[in-house]
C-alpha cells in the first residue's frame, strides 16, 4: 500500500522523461501498485496527464506533493513481464517511458483523461468501452405475485439452463427492459463480462497426421530438443521456397504445446502471409489468438484479453504481437525474418528480433528465424556459429526450382515492341492459358501511369506537399494522387503548371498492366491486387480464395503477390517492373531486391508441374538480378557480406540514423548541423567510443506532407556506452530548445534511406 509513487508521464520531453513523485490518497492505496495506469496533475496548471506507476514509495522531491487524480482498476495494470519490456524498450530505443507503455499494450486496453459526471473532476476513461456485455443469471425464484408476464416466464425458463448474455436474451425476444426489471426484483443478477469473439471461426479443423519428409524431419530433430532444455536458443531455418518450412513450424508448435509451453508466431504483414493464420487455425483451433494490424480495435482487444486471461496457447500476429502477454513461452517463430516490417519506424523504434531475443532469454525459449532469403545479418550470425543453422534444400514433392529467363527491355523496345509486356512473356502467358495453368505477375507500382512530365521544360509534376511525383490513377474518372500524403488533383491536368507546355504521362503501374493484359488476352480472367483493390475488409482473403478456385487465370499486383502464396496451378511468374528498386538507396537495397525476386519466382511450380519465371529489366547484366534469377542465396550472401564489410555496414557496425524534421528547411538544416556539433563535442570527451559521422544531408525525399527532413548517419557500436552518449546529446539538443525547429528521432534499425 504505497503512500507515494514514481510516475512516468505521457507527452514528456525526452530530457524531462523521468519519474515524478505523487502522493496517494488513503482510499487509493489499495488500488495502486507497480504498473498501475494513473491520471496525474502535471505542471503549473496541474493539467491532467496519463501516467504509469514505475516505482512505489518513491522519495518525495518536495514537501508539497500533489495527489493522483485517479487510478485504473487492477485488471488494467501492466504485468511484471510487460513492465520489464517497457524498461527494455526505454533502455534500447530512444523513446519516452510512456511511448514504451503505449507500444506494449493495445490501444483498446489503454486509458485516456476525461471528466467525471460532475463536469470538473478529472478521471480516467477506457479508450474502448463497447467490448463488454451484460451476463444475466438466475438469483432467486420468480414470485407468483404479481402474476409474472409471459416474457418474464420465458426469461426465467431460458436462464434456468445457465447464464446468458443480453444478446442471447434479445435473440429469444426478451428485451433488456424485461431483464433489468427482473434484476430490480432480485430474481436475476447481472455482471459485465468481456465479449468473446472467435475470429476465423469459419476455418475448418483438420486433424490428419502431418508426415514430414526426411529432410523436414531432420530439421525438426535438430530443433526440437531446444524446446526442452529451458535454455534460450536461437536458430535460423533457411529453406528454399516451397520446402515446407511451415510444416516444420507446425510440428514444433505441437511439441511445444505437448510440453505445456506456449508459442508465438510472427508474420511480416497479414497480406504477405495470408495462409499462416489459416494453417494454424486448422491445426490448433480456438486456442490460437490473433494480433495483427488489420484487426479493428475491439477485435484486437478481445484477442489480447484472451491471451492475458490464459485462454491462448498460440499467438500469431504482426510485429507488435511480440508484446503479447503470453506466459511460459517455449517457442517463438519469426517467419520471413528479413522483412522490414519487423522494424518499427515510429517510437519506440525497436526491431521484433531484439525484443524476441530478450523474451527468449527470459523464458528459456527457442527463437526460430525462418526464410528462403535470410537477412545478411542473421545469416552472418549463423555462419559465425552464434546461431544454429538448419537447412531445407529441396522443394516438397521434389520439383526443381523454377527456370528463370531475363528479358532485356531496351532490346525489346529497339526491336519495335512498345508495350511493357515482352514478346517472351506474352508467349509464355499464352501457353499457360492454353494449358489451363495460372500466372502471377509482379509490378511494384500501383496506379496507371507513375509520372507526368512537361514536354517543354522537362519539369515533373510533383505533389504540392511532398517532393515526389504525382501518380495518375485512371479509375473513378481519373485523378492524380500522391502516394505519400494522399493529396489529389482532379481532373488530371494536361498542361504544365510551370510553363504551360504539354504534359506527357509516362511510367507503368498495375492499372495499366491490367489494361494491357486485357487487350492482349481478351479471353483471360485477370485479377489485380494492390492497395487500391484490397482496401475493403477481407477483400484480400476473398481474392486469394477466388484465385485458388481458379476463377482467375492471371494475378497481377504489387509486393502482396510476391510472398507467401502457395497455389499449385501457378507455373509461370513474371516480373514486370523492379528496376526502380535496383537504384534505391539504403544499405539493404540489394538484399531487398534479391529477396523480392527470389520469393516471387518461388511462387511458380510448387506442386506437380515444374515452374518457370521471366524477369523484365532494363539492366539485364545486373549482378543482383542474375543471382536472384539463379536463386543462389549462398552466392548472393558471399557478395553482399563483402560489400557490407568494405563499406562498413551492419553486421560490421551499428548504424544509427538521426532524422530531423520541421516546417522550415533552413531551420531543419541548422538544427541538424548543431546536433552533429554537439555529438562531436560530447564524443571528444569520451575518446574510446568508435564513431563515424556522415552528414547531415537532406533526406532522399526532402519533404513529406510539408515537413522537411534531414538525416545524420552515425556508424557506431550499438552498446550501452554509445546509447548513453547519444542520450546525452539528445538532452543537450533539447536544452538548446532545438526541437522547436526540428524534432530529432533516433533509429538504430533504419536502412539509412529516409
Ligand atoms: P515454404 O514456406 O517453405 O515456402 P510451405 O510450408 O508453404 O513452404 O510448403 C509448400 C507446400 O508443400 C505447401 O502446400 C505444403 O502444404 C506442402 N508440403 C510441404 N511439406 C509437406 C509435407 N510433409 N506433407 C504434405 N505437404 C507438404
Ligand atoms: Zn504528397
């Protein structure tokens, strides 16, 4: 029963982000504990702010302590492991305490400041209230006087079979008024319970035995013992596309549950791994909880409560699912571990890998990273023996990897084909159509034409708020759209706003691809999958189901068609456009292209018929493309690791990117330069710290949504000493009031391209 508490307060500036001491009223002392969510008076005006209790019986810093306004119920308290996670995030990333708190619990479980019914007293309010419902049960016999109504009799009859929710009663024609009236008489009693919700209940359960191939079994045998030791262990499952990595996960999960432990499966993005949830649900049914970004707040909260109440043995979800309050974890899987979605780009800027490693250590669990194209960092760790390497080298069913052809699009144009679909690809698609097989085409750009350029002054039409070209979308009457801030221009202009010259529309997006395909193959059914066609709820899953039923012959789309899909009749994959990625900045650019091409090629020929793939490019000799075409990860890795070593990039150093953003470019540039000076000054006092500072330089996209961006690149060793140094620099930066000119964000996981 603490009399004083140390509270981390929301909206704190970084160098004021410490624990503030508050006094606890005697009637609140029972409710307050470590991890409690509280409402506190803050600052001179004693404005209400959210906070979380991180210390009890804290030393008062003055004799006149303020009292807490309000305390949330114990059920909203952070569990000890979540509290430790908050401390971990605060120590590793450059976030504030409260940002860390908001990361580890879902929005729906959070509180906000509000006013009590009197209109003046500050109180806490739940972000979501509709996730509970009323449960009625019989408490006493129904008096025969006055004579009960038919509805009352019906209610009592129904409840004599056990408690029912209000929704149930209403479904039987018994209104809330009737039930409440019976409560008032003492016949019924009611309580608020969490709604339960069986997401994906429509997925049928499958019980047939899983028979692993010899190679899969060997992988399982190498990994399974680490579920039993109680010692933390990291392994990398490196298996070619279609080798059955998922089968190995399923078997490991089965073993893990049999040992009385729980399992956490991370997927990079729901649209990239739509089939994972289905496979887990088929196997493990209701004990699977789902935590992903496409759920609405209520669904997410209900699933989270189910985990917290111990109702889930398996959690599957995207990045933040790594914070699920699952206890007794035996296995954590990070599928497609190289994906950038595992790194958070807003505070706290963590990577799911570092959190997973920490939780594996806490729980003595097996951490399994998996991919056909592991990140260079992970594979390096495995080669260095710091992580176990397990390989799957063969496709299930013994099919060879697809044969791949590279088509030179400059030669194509020179030979008189003006279209974006090469003759070779056209022929291949036609053959596939005739054979009744399916085709997947990747084009990494949505919209119709990707830019408009003036024929006279050569100016490219840019978004008024962002330094990127506007993209022409042909649907809905035609409009220009900014893919960064959503600005629209309608109808689309035909003349240059700068000089009045004629605008020429160029570039090739998924809408135009769809149109070109329809013209070439009028008999084919074509499915376009991109952000524009899949924005409706469940649209994505429905489209995949239709494709699986063969309602379409050709699927053309962005990244979402490239990964994780498993359709047996797909025997041809075409890469229509990928060149823009070849010239992307950021030290992971080659890795990204290699992975994307290898993955999409891997969608072809996964079952009984062999597959092939065609890659169209204007850079046919590009070494990364050629290695991806050969699907030769080992050769790619050998090349990539040399590039990283020579250029000094991770895994050979830590890369710390500080981004500065603000409304006036001059001030942003100055603030960034000042930050660099402070860093140099502070580092000079600690000469032992290895550092290499580059910049500041303008971001590769200078302005987004009227905010200018600069960056500072710091090559470093990501350890405690370095992080302390950077914290010191950030504090000085704030003391000089520079955040008013440009806010500074530190990211230890960025690929350096902002
Ligand atoms: P990966 O994730 O490695 O690309 P998947 O796990 O998706 O591969 O497996 C590819 C396909 O092969 C899937 O359709 C899967 O059901 C099938 N498969 C793999 N291993 C087996 C097995 N042992 N028994 C039956 N089917 C399998
Ligand atoms: Zn814009």
